[in-house]
């Protein structure tokens, strides 16, 4: 009988779960707020194959029939039943429980007036039930549940909701839900969706798949408005094609631009995963020429063997303003380019290799960039002795450019290194010598007369690095702590070779911070290697509490130049770099401070800085004040102040506000505010936003004075679509909330 009862229970749960969602796995909803759920403990059950029956009174009427009355409790190895009375018939093959009947197991609580289980005929009948799915967070009532091996499952007069039964904001009612044993499809008759007591949707009949796996069907719509799109309505449809394939189709209607179709196809195999996205808007009504607009993305990752991997990431848009006008699920309005890569990686014990094709789609009409077709890298580290190791880095790349006026180049680079590393708990000392050998073959030099077709460059570099770790016990704000002092030293020498005859294919100047002082390079890529004769001095101090958590970290460092660089002309006549400092301070459980700065050595002016002060009580209750400053970024001064606040207004009410201002131009960059009501069974969110659009004109120049304003509206019933946490309000918008640093 126990096996039959268990299979019946699973059938009922599958049927009820089918009401939960047309797409989402219901197991995400683990809380049924305001409802008291009796936690069923496995130690209440009997050993396998055993059944225990207890009651106030018991009588044996025949050899095959027994009656139990008063506080009847039947406990098996899977469930427990309590009732006012119970009759066991047919030598234990049929049980009838009556009165105040309560059935409990680790997934389901059911109360009813009568339960009749017949294991010989394989039938079960439950009358006047009230059920609760303890693990999935849903409940309801049913006039009767009839289950038989021949006819399947039928729930008559059934309801479902994730709200407490004492305060039902929404529910689904059906006159009958049924499905046959072994079937993957259930049938619902006269299904009605109610908000409070008002019916808002009716289907006389529909069939749907049953189970807790993803289901095909409509998802909740997204409704918003903005000055770029007008009223914007999206209605996603999810198609569960197979356990490892699915497709989401999202028709989108915008009153200013017209109809758009967004698609996402996802796949998963034992060795790979990926997705294909295609969004298409035919004849944009808001453009004078009514051009069609599109976005595409192909992403793929696959493990070919234990050491070989392949990946692909292709992205593209029809025009530079697509993301600004229509948005994207993958890119931000501030992004400057879209990547297109195809790569093959080998990860060995001492040797790593990669083969890549790299291209970029620059989001500006008149700007082109170099693509690497291909880029091959091989690098390895081999120990030669206890304190000696050999490392080599090599690269072969061909750089192409869509612009006919730009040169092309083939580059071969070999860089062997001998290193003597000594790493101990008290510190580190390492010395290394590297020889950079690079060969260029440059073509299409008609518009670049300063470049040469054949260039061979050989540069030597020596580096000596050391650091010590001192620590002592002390106190910090009256508490026992450990204080560390970590001085760092680096001497770097790099020989000079003129590189004016080499084009810039993948190189640009790197920003410097404290860690960058010890980087040993001032450019990305290999087209420029600066000559150096310099010493870098730095120090870091940490305060660590008794739980080994960093409470305070402070770093300060500077580079001292012995010779002027003939490659890095941006240094000017300074004999030392800007003073770089960083501070991370967990003031207490609620207050956090992060700051970093670059202070010019000669002018004593701040070249770049950022400061963030955060006050956080919980994930939903925080305030963050931030400021960033760059004296000269592409001949512009960046001076921005931001304030982000997330705060509960009342029970179930959450507010998030954010404002960023440009202090240099005295104007707003982004203003964002959102308010959300979230109960245990439904949520409502309203968001308003105003921000600089920075659209591109036909010449590729950005307009810096146009704003976009918009309002979005989201409403969902929990258990009938995606569940959005209040914290997502912090992540929306252009800037979003980010914790600026992380102390362990």
C-alpha cells in the first residue's frame, strides 16, 4: 500500500505544480509567508516496510477488519496520517480514515474529511481537501481527488494560489484537472484566473505538460515607456523544445518605432553550451529613411578533451545607435564596442596555447579598428633547478583594418625569460631577465610614410623584485588585531630601441594605480615597449581582526626614474611618477570606505581619484556616496558625483534612488528611482529614469546634450512567472550599484 500511496502523492503534486507556471521550475519558491507550515522530520517515520498504528480505542471485528477510534495515528516509512477514526479492511489492503484527517510527508500537507485508499484496486479518494505544498510554496482546496490506476488522476473543484488562504489576492480555479497514468499532458476544464474575487481570465479547456521541469507557455509581459520608444510592450513566449534545447520568442510593440521580434535559442550538451540571439525591427518608424534594425549574438563554449577547449562570441548591430535607442540584454549604452572572437585553447601542465580570430565592431560610424586574423600564442614555464625556472612567451598575429588608408601588419614575437624566484612566508625575492624579439612585416604604407615594411626589434629587460612581511599583535579601535607592514621594492631596466617605424595595432597607454606601479609595462599589446631605468618603492599595511578579516588596508607607492624615457613621452620632464595611494576601510559592520588617488609629483595636483563611502545594514538597506575625478581624459575633465540609496519604506515596500551629476558641466548624467511592493504572492514595480543618450550623428560624433526619459511597469504573481528580487532595482539603469571593493 505504501508504494501506491507514494505514487499517488507524486501524481497529485505534479498536477498541482503544473498550475504554478508556464515556464519556471516551481522549486524556486520555498517560502509561503504568513502560513504556518509544520516541518515534517524524517525521524518521525518508521523503518522501511513497517507501519505503526496507534489510537485511544481499537477493536478487531473480523480477521480482516480492524477499527481505530480517537486520536488515530498511522505512520509508515513515507508519511503520517492522523484522523478521528480509521478502518483497516481486507487484511490491511484498504484503509478508510474519517473525521479530521491530516496527511503529512516531506512535500505535502493535506487535510480532509475522508481518505479512502484501496491498494488492491489501486484507487484513492480524498474528500473536501485543503492542501499545502511545503517545499514549493503553494496551497489550495479541492472538493475531491480521485485517483485510480486505470483512469488516472482527477482533481475536482480545485484551486491553487501562493497567497495565504486567509488572504487570497489571486488564485486559479478549475472545475476539473485530470491526466492519465504515464501521460505527460494534463487537461483542465473551465479554468478561471481570479484577482481577489474578480475573474479576469477564462479558458473552457486547455492541455499542458505536467511536472516540475520547464514548461512551454507565455511569460509575464514587460511594460514601459520612454522618449526613445514611446509605450513599450514585450510579451515573451517560452518553448521548451527538449530538456537541453529551448527557444524564447518575444514580440515587442513600441508606439514610436513599430513592431520588433526578439529571439533567443539556447542549447546544452554534455560537453558544450551556447545561445543564439536575433532581434529584428523592420522599417523603424522613428527614422527618416525607415531603415530596418537588428542585433545578433552567437555564444558557444565546448570542451573538446581534457586539455582542449573552443569558444565563440560574435555580436553585431545594424547601426551605432541601436543599443541607445532600443536597449540590449547583453550590452550597456556606455559600451564602446562589440566583440567578435573565435578561439581554440590548450591548457597543459607547463604549456598553454591559444589560436584566436579577433574582431571588434566599434559603436561609431567613422571609426575603424584592427582585427587579429589570426592571433596565436604559446607560453610555458619549466623548472630548471630549485631556484631557477625558464619561461617563454610567443605570439604570431596578422592585423587587418577595414580602412584602406590604414597599414596592415604581420607580427612575430618571442620572449624567453630566466627567473630566480624565492618565495617564503616572510617575503619574496625574484630576479628575472627577458629578451623581447619582435619581427614586423608591414604593408599598405602609402598613407603612413614614417613606417617601414620590415622591422626587427630586440629589447632586453632586467627586473628585481622584493617584498617583506612584518606583523605584530596590537589593537584597532580597542579590539585585539594583527598589524602587518609590507614594504615592496622593484628595480626595472629596459633597453631602448626606436619604435617610431612601427604602427599601433593593439597598443595604448595603460592607466596606473598602486598595483600598476609594479607592472613593468606602460602599454597594452607589443607595439610599444618603453625604455626604463627606474626604482619603484611601495608599502602596504593591513589590520586583521581576530577572525582573520581585513578591517583596514592602506597602500602607497611611487616610481623614481633615473633616466628620461624616449618612448613614453607622456612622462614629460618628471623624474618620478605620480604618487599612487589606495585605502580600503571597513569602519564597522555598517560603514565602508574605499579610495584611490594619483597625485602629480611636480604640480601636487590630483590627476585621478575615486572615493566611495557606503553605509549598509542589509542587502536592501544601504546608502552609497561616490565621486570620481580624472584631470585629463581625451582632453576632457571627468568630475562626477553619485548618490545611491536603497531603503525599505514600510512592510513589503522598497525604494531605490540614484543620481549622478557632472560637476564640471553642472548637469545631471542619470536620475533613477524605483519603488516596489512585494508580498508573499505578488509584486509590483514602477521605475522612472532620465539619462544622457549620447547618440551618434551621421559623422560618428556623439551628441552630448540629449536626454531620454522613461517609465517602466512590472507586475507579477509569484508562482506564475519570474521572481525578481528587490535587489535587482539596485542593478538596473546605466550605472547600477556595485560594491567598490572586497575585503575578506
